[in-house]
C-alpha cells in the first residue's frame, strides 16, 4: 500500500491519446528528488486514470503525449476540480511543436475548461526558476536544439494560475524525452539535466 506521507509521482491516464510515453522519466525525476532534497520519496510511479477520484489524493500529477487530447466529461470534471482545489499538473508536449496535435488539442481543452485567456506565458523571472536550482528561464532541450518539432527553441513556459499560484504548468519543450534515460547514466552528464524537475516538484509542494 502506498505511503501517503511520502511524495509520489502520479502519471495521468486519459482515454484519447498516448499517455504512457517516456517511461523511464519518472524514476529519473524521483532519483533527483532523493539526491538533492530531503523529501521522503516513494520510488514507484503512480499511474491513475484522470477519471478516477484517486486523483484528488495526489500532490503532483504529470500528463503528456503526442496525440489528441480530448477529455471525456468525467476527465474534464476531475481535471477542473483537482486544479481549482489546489492540485498541480505538469503537462509536457512530446511533439515539442506549438502547431502539433497534442499542443492544439490540449490548449483547446484548457480554453474550454478555464476560459480563453487562462493559459498564459510566465515570465522568465518567475520564482519557479529560482526556487531550488537557479535558471534564467526554462532550460533548453536537446530536441529543440536538434531541430525536431517546429524547429524552434521555446524560451517560455505557459501556465494556468489559480489564486496567484501555478496550478497547470505547460511545456512545449519535451522535457519528458529529455529526462527519459536510466538515472544511473547521469554520471555521463557534465550537468544533470533533470535539475529543473526538482524546481517543478518543489514549487508544486511548497508554493
């Protein structure tokens, strides 16, 4: 049985798309939390349907994919209630493409739920970037530098804020793919590229 006193990483299943991408990424992020913070961490990824009431017991949720995002009525209801009641969702576009199917369909879902102006670019001076490790804005991914997707480096993230706090953090940068490797291979990196994930989680838990 899951220890609810420990932080656990929750991946959201949704019926319309390919939710189960970048399968090594969660264990890599969890390893970074253990390495850099004093959090007590459950090292097993938590996977639940967005339509389940179990979502309301999760401190941090992750949603990603390449394909269509078209929530069912129950998924839409749960997403809104979770976010409006203090939940945090990190959403990452695996296509790293602002004109791709995931981006367009997810942004349409957010507009339907929260309104046309709800999803906004956050400034690169946002506390998210300095809460734990120091960044000048969202770190660039190798996918962007290699010219995949829309051949752009996105120098911003978007968010939906509730009561002055980010509740939905949205990336077109494909961090999931960037962090999708066995955490034991970090020793080959000059700088650990998962450090920004620590900022995201710590912001979700403390802000």
